[in-house]
C-alpha cells in the first residue's frame, strides 16, 4: 500500500501477458520494508518451489534482490530478469512523456508544467537512467510547447501524504504566469 498502484498494475499486466502466452506463472509478494528474515518467512512456498526445481525463471518487479536469494537462484540455475539482475526491464518512460505532451499540445496547450519524482541519489547510482527534467524540457520544445523551471517540480517523494498538493502549490505560486497544461509523471 505504500508503493502506489504502479507495481500492482505492472503485476496485473504481466499476469495477462503470461496467460495469453500460456506460460504458467505464480506471483509471490514480499514486502521490501521488512527485514530479510521476515521476507523469507513470507515466501516459504516460493523457497520450496525453488528447492523442488519448479521455478523456471524469476521476474523481479521491484528490488533490490537480497544476496541470499541471488545465491539461491544461482545455485538452482534459475534465471533472473529485472531488479538488480543483469537483465533490466522497464517501461518506455520517454514514450509516455511524449504521449502526454503530444496530447496536451493537440488540445491547444502550449505552456506545459511537470510534477515528477526525481531522485538525484538514484540518478548517480544508476547512470543509465535518464534524468526526467531535461528529458521533459527537450520533449516539450520538440512538440512546439514551452516550459519554464518554475513550472517543473520534482523534489518531494510522491507517496508521502500531501506531496501532490505541495508540489502543485509550489508550481502554481512560483511565477505569475501559469502553465495551461500539466504532466503528472508519478503516483
């Protein structure tokens, strides 16, 4: 409940994808905020399935993967995709931004703002991630729109109570001229 709806929606999409492909799958949940020992208890069925060689592969929706699990998967020869694996899976965030901006421009909006979550520490730790702010600015310009630094807010964690209100308030009071379109890119 503290992660928003994104990962629930992603799990649902994967469920339908595997069902359409007639690939058996089972979803296992482990709360990442619990200590590793508590997570292990919550995944006893999964541990048994791995030990019985019933798991053909693992797709991690949200990591990080504990070193203990990584070792168990490697010893069992279970391939891992997503999370901290060598095979990352992510959505096409740029295409989502493009679609949102394109929609606003098609509706006659030209002055476009952004509410987002931008984690500078994460950007430093994972250099392959693209910084949403310059990406957004480039996409707005390419679509024929305009944006300004005061119309972009990204510095509050999106799942804390009141964050959406605070970010919007900051954006709305930053400059006398207001955006006429707004992209909200996180929960």
